[in-house]
């Protein structure tokens, strides 16, 4: 079963707001929260890079049972073929289509899962992690009702393999990317092929 998660971006808010976002997500029924761990904001205009462990400690102190986690370059080095997929700006049905399509050919982190959406909770972002083998081909028999904005995070080779896999089922337009020392964050838009 797929767990729905919330990604709170440390570069876009201060520590108090991040804790509030994580706890609001938990109250809304989100299963877990993930945040980034950076020494400084990726873009100067963002102006934030709080100490992630204090943020997580604050969220845990207020948490009832949500598992909070962080993503670092060290984690990526341990799982170089793992790509975190974050979907946004789309309908729940389109998010489900993309996640199910990925799940039929790729191994979700933690094993095979099934997508689900709690219709009682408004969700704007969906996230999952997949191990991406080279040459993975997805079913081309899928249809989206609109464009889907996807953020891919992982090692450069794995993100490249994910783009190739997505292109086997969807039209993929790269909107931009930011590279770190061991990871890449790429934004793509998916439409019907």
C-alpha cells in the first residue's frame, strides 16, 4: 500500500513554519513528512536553511504518530538507483495514473505498493520513491486528463533512467534542473504521448 507523504522544503520556509506544515499534514491524514537537509538555501532569494534536526525534533515533539524523515546526499549514496517522485499541480486521478504506471514496472521503495487517495483530505502533492533499472519501459496505454508537474530527485544516472522510463509512456518536457554534488533535482511536465 502506498503511503501518502508531505515534502516540506527547508529552503522555502523557516523552522517554525516547517514544523507547522508537518503537523498540519499529520492532522490532515498524511502518513509521513520528508524534508531536505542543506547547509544553505539553494537559491539566495529563498533565504532559509534551518538546522533540519531541530525542525524534525520540533515536529516529533508535536506529532501523534507521523514518521518524519530527511533526505541527504549520504542517503542518496547508499541507494544510487532510487528516485523520489513528487507530483503536483494535477488531479488525484492523474497522480494515481502516474504512480500506478510507475509501480507496474518499477519497484517502489519498500516493495510493491498500491496507490490510494483519501477522498476526505485535500492533497496537492503526492510522493513516492522508486528503484529505477536501466532500460525500464512503462505501459504506453495510459491517459492523463491534464498536464502533471513532476519533481524527480536522486542520483544523476537514476534520474536519467526515470526520464527515459517516463518517456516510454508520456510526453516528457524538462522544465529545469538543479544539480548538487551527488544528486539532481529535475522538474518535468508529463502530458499524453
